[in-house]
């Protein structure tokens, strides 16, 4: 009888999971184990938490769902707490495993932990790594990752013309695991994390797990038939269906991008193929791009000057940062988005671009503080996408242009009736849209008329934002 361990990481699914499929095929018994590593929690160097309540709850949901899926196949998900480099060698010895199968990812902390596990294993225990989280496999890139373009469009065109998406791997029908103590999936309280707030204004409840992921795809793509208009609606701000919102399930590995790609192609075959349907694949390519950029540049993405070694002066002003993080800047479009993030763990793509630009361009605060805050708050946090996009906006990443978003004109264009702003800032409800987006223009008599006292009901702006955008230029 041969036994293999599976070190479960960000691949919390049974469908199109080559790590699981290969281990099941190669061993008589498998031991899928998820390790709660204390280093995934705690304070960062930027004064933020590595893991906030929304993502922690999503992860717990996902583990419960994976355990259920494995049990349906006769197996089990084992759970342990500790450092993987200690837990895994001990468990391998306990069950007599000669191989550990695991997902590999390009993020620096994840790579470091993987290396520590390899070092800690005895010579007679092998480690088999699988690349499972991108649309295109790293081995199938036309150009090796260390030589790929640092600009998205040339890279995308090359990949689309010269590479092929692999077919998804079927879920195993049976999984055989030995009789061991399964271990409890700890509550958030047991991990020292508070329960996330709930808010009816949120776009989705974001329940973790492969079951919820496939249900979301079914509802958005097939029942709602929204894919045919995706590009047209993706810049929305309110409601469940202006975008697919599958990013959280992709980030945790509850959803395979290759499986999602196949669903899009099936939709195109059975219903309609247009620019909108392609755009979801286009965004999967952006996600891939940042993963492969992390393969190429690694830790350079976490430096102040980024992958292009751009010398910029950044402020490290906690008051400025905290007003931004709390949604108390006095600029409604920024505050509404930040309050949505804090309450729900989610923010639209349009919102993310604007609040990031406000922090780094209007306020000049160190972009890494913003990236770290998103790491704490976002239910769909992915290290490569998050830090890659923040570096991009800060002008130190994958774009040499130095562009800023004018959050005032963006708000008036994408939220012309101020419905989004007043949803998250009810204290501004009742103002005409022009004032809801620029409340500092209210005269004293107008404040009295509309029942909004600046500095009391809603903060005065922390800077003259209109003058600031005049300085930055169009």
C-alpha cells in the first residue's frame, strides 16, 4: 500500500485539480491536509493585518465545502495547526507517506514556505509540485516566464496566438484516505479573528467553496444570461450582476480558470459569441499576466520603487492613510467605495482603480500601505493581482505611463445619479447628484436646506481635491 500526502493550499476544489487527481492516480491512499499556518495571520510591516475577517470566513467556508466534497467520495480533508515545515514531515512519518503533492505559486512567502518544507523532509520523501491556478500553464508559455514582456498587450497577443489552454481534469470519483483524526476546522474566534460584519447593501454574500462558485457561474452565465453584455456592464457599482464577481473563488482556488474558460466557450457555442463574452477571458489573461510577472520579478513587486526601479517620494502619514482607509476623506466617491470594502470585503474594479489613485496620486501616500490594506480587507485578495495592480497604479509596475484617475469626473460619469454614493453614504441622501459628489460646494444656506452639515454629518474634504487635480493635469 502506497500513501501520499496532499498539502492543500490555494486549490480548494476537486474539479480540475491536478494535484488531487495525480495523487489519487499514483497512490493507494492519500492524506489531503490543510495546515493553518500562524504566519498567514498577524500584523504586517505596514501596520495592517494580513488576514481580515471577510477573507478568513470565506476560507473557512471553502474548507468546509472541500471536506464535504471529499467525504462524498469516501475520503477526508485533514486539518492541522502549525508550521507546514513541522506538521508535514511529522504527518508523512506517521502515515508512512513517501511523496507529498502540492500546488506551487510564484508569491515570495509561499515559495519560501515550500522551500522550508522541502528542506525539512527526509531524503526518502519526495515532493511533487503542480501548477494549478492559471488559465495557461506556465510550461506552455511561448516565451519562458523570465523572458516575457513586461507590458500586457504584446504578451497577451503572443499567448493567444501561440499557446493553448489545457483541458480541465475531471474530479476523482473516489478518494481513499486512512483512518486518522480529521481535526477540526477552527472557528474565526479560535484563530483570534473577529466575525465579519454583514450588510444588506453588499453585492453578494460571497460564500466560500466550490459549490458556491459553480452556483454563481450557473446563475450569472446561464440563468441570468449576463455574459452577452459583460463588457458593457462591468464598470457598474451596484447589484450582483454588473460583473461576474468570481474573483474570490478564483483566488482561493475554489474555481479553476480552465473550467471557467470552458464554460465561456460552451456559452459562445450555445448562445452567443461577441466582444462581451471574450472580455471575461481577457480578464483571466490579465490575472495570468500578473502571476507570470511574479514568476519573473518576485520580491521586486514589494519594493517601494517596484519592478521598474522608479525613484518616487512617498508620504508615510498615518492620519492621511487612516482617513482614506476609514472612508472619511470627505470625497464621497472615495469614501463610499472604502466603506463598501470595509463592510463587505468587496469593491468594484472601477472603485479599486479610483481609491488607489486617490491614495497614491492625490495624497502621495506610499502605495504599499494601500496594497497591504487591500490584502487585509478583500475577500478576493490574490497576491499577484493585488500587488501587481497597485504597483501599476503607482507608476512603479507594468506600465511606464504616469496616469491618474480624476475621482470627481469618474464619479459623475459612472455614478451620474449618485445612487452608489448615497447607498454607502446615506447622510448625503437627498442631495442633488452634483452636490452628492461635491458636497463642499454647498453654501451654508444650502446645507441648512438639505439637512447636511459639513464637518458634522459628513467630513469636510481633507484637501482641495479640485485644485489638486488641476495640479496633476488632465
